[in-house]
C-alpha cells in the first residue's frame, strides 16, 4: 500500500495520463452545472449503462424536466421512453419519478445532502449517494464503481471482494484530498489503460509500482 509520498505520486501520474480525456458522463453533467438533482438523476440512469447512452438519455430527459417538480409532472411512461435504451429503463423511470416526488414533498424540492437520507431514496445505493454528495455538493465522499473497485485492488490499495467493501477500506487509506476526484480519475483510467480484460500494462504509468493483483493477461 502506498505511503504518503507514493499516494501523491501515483494519483499525480494517473491524473497526468488521463489529462485531456473525455470525462465520465455524470462528471460532464456536473461540470456543466453543479446541480445535485441533475447529478442524482443522471447517476441513476448511468447504472449498468454505457457512458455514451447515459449522456444522451440524461440530456433528453433534462430538456423535458430538470427539477423535481417538473419531473413529477412527467408521466412515468414518458420518462421511460426518453431514457431508453438505458439499462432497466422502466425500473429507473419509476425510481426517478418517486425520487422526485419525495424530494419535492419531503425536502421542499432540494436534494438532501445527507448520505443516509440519499440512501433512503428509491434506486439510490452507496455509489449514487456518494457521487451526488461529491459532484453535487462538493462533499468529500468516495464513489466506488466497478472501475474504482477493480483498479484499487489491482494496485494493491485495498484487498476487497465488493465495491462497498472497497469504499469502506479506501476511506481508511486514501488521503481525503483525493476522495472527490478519485472516481473520475479511475473511471477514465479504467476505460483507456486499466481495462477489465487484458489491461494495457505496457503503457501504464504505474507499471513499476503495480502488483497487478488478479491480472492473468495483459498487453
């Protein structure tokens, strides 16, 4: 596991390597307008959905409604049709409409900035809650998806079985100053270099420090 100096070096090398790359869909939405509601809804859409599909689906939906009140007014069927072909689009349409209703009625139209309250919303798990906190509110929280889970284990930062376990372990070892950006960095890095199958270890800036845990084939 990296010491304090190595953390700075490793994160810096990843940041330099992905500089100029296209941001993940939810990060792009947050950069365009830091709106917790947009971050929450686009993250729900993004689950088990490719980035390019998420960007297009969220864009179409926000053209119709970009507030809890406006979203509640949309028929569930219309939401589903608009976000198609996102994975589980019918289920997500129900969750989006119900989340919007709860936010409008119980939180006066403002997305809650508490992780526990976010987790109580339909369709919101740890990844969605933490991404909403850090991209929507600027709250330091570690969002762990499959890329962050995979790469953190490959690099030996943690030794965990599930993304939720990875989130808990990273909060113990990763310097807090990197909590917000680590998701965006590793998602981008995981798409271009540290891919799920046969990662590009020959071009990886961390190749000399990486134990390649679980890697059986690389390029």
